[in-house]
């Protein structure tokens, strides 16, 4: 079937940032195919939003064959998409030495492998449009107790950069973009496997899923290769470039505590690592009272130019003035 301009796919779209992106796409008149593991949340979405607007499929994004089968079904139903968003993720809050090999591999398989499989499936069917991969400030500045998640996000940067160059070489009409997110108030902090003595929280400053979706929509419809979302991400990236050793020590002192809320953790809560958690289809988590709906969204290439060319120029001008 031919490609249209108003078909989108969101892998990992039944909760969290992906769920907010689904709403944003629907508001712009797109039909949205949603992939996620949890059938109950998908059924809820189909009932609430209408099967004429959303096409929900239960898919484990870590399985390449399952992803390709789902993509083929979307194309047969509606046609090829013009937007594809890879948003699925898993994490744990755990010291590395206490994390099992199975846990680490599961996080890599979904958080990295899901984006790889989604991109592969998208490129088999899209002849034009935009693939958006969801990254994180932690792709540049890792934090303690999330070693697997940070490893996956670092790898996504390398994967996307390689594929982007291949698409440019091919003069493809499909392009790929990265959105590096800050701490977002999503359900992951309610359902991720946790070995801390307190309930996890997004490390402040905290932003809403709607703010994240705004950045994703800009990436999906614009031309920027990478967006940095929130001043905290900008600080993490450029702080790491200038003072990596200082940040290592600071995060050794404060990095774990900043991820702990003041809420007690029962220790036996249901988690979503190996199977979907019983949780409604919503974007927001439990920290909405502290989440901001607005902030800075920066073109990463422009930010780098300002830092590396603007700072020396400013120093030169100051020198002229003082001289």
C-alpha cells in the first residue's frame, strides 16, 4: 500500500512518554498504531480512543520477528507510516553487583534492542518521513544504580549516528532523529524493579510527559538531528565534557539519593521487568505535583556551536574591552 502523510507508529505507546506522544499525534490528525506488551492497556486505549484512530498490537519490541509482523499488519491496514517513534524502555534501580545477568540483558533487549528492531521494521516500509528514537541525558552522563539503562541509552547514540550516515549516503527520504529527555514523571518509577530502601523518583528537576511529547513532535516534524530537552540535560552533557571527574565524584555522593523519594518502599510491589505490570494506560506517574509542563528544547547542534565558538568569541571580546 502507498504511504500517506498521516499515519504514525509509537512503539512503547501504552504508558509514559509514548502514551503522551500518541495523544499529541492524534491531536494533529494522525492515525496511530500503538505497540506495547500489555494487552490490558492496549484494550483500554482502543476503547477510549476508538479503533478508527488507534491500531493497538501486543508486541514485545525486543523480538525482531514480532516487530516486523506488527509493522506489516500496520501497512496492510492503513499504509506505510510517515512517523515512527521508538519509545519502549525498561530499567531497574539496583546496584550493578546485585543485578542479575537476566535483568541486565532484558533491559538491553528492550531499551536498545527495541529501538534497533523498530528502526529496522520502519525502514522496510517507509519511503519518506521521520524515525524518532527516544534517548536520555543519561546517554551522556550515566548515574549509579541504573547501569543497564545507561548502557542502553549510550548505545542508542552510536546506533542512530551510524544509521543516519547510511541514510544520508543512500540519499534516503527517511531521516532519523534523537530526543534526549530529562527526568520525566512517568509510571516507570511506580513499576520498575527496585532495590533501594525508598520508592524511586525522577531525579529533579522533573518534567511532565506532555513536555516530552512536545519535543518528540518537534523532532518528528522538523529537521533537527538531535534535541536536548530541559536545562538539566544541557548541563549534564556539557558538564560531562568539561568536568567528568568532578561529576563522577558528585554522583558517587548524591546520585543515588537524588533518585530516592521520601516515600517508603514495601519491597514486594509488582514490577514490569519480565512481564507487563497491572497499571492503567496513562502517561503520568506519581510525581505530577512536582512536574513542570514547560522548559527549554534545544537543537543540540546549535548548542554545541554556541559553546565551542561562542565562548572563545566572548573571551576575545572581553579581552579587547579590558585591553
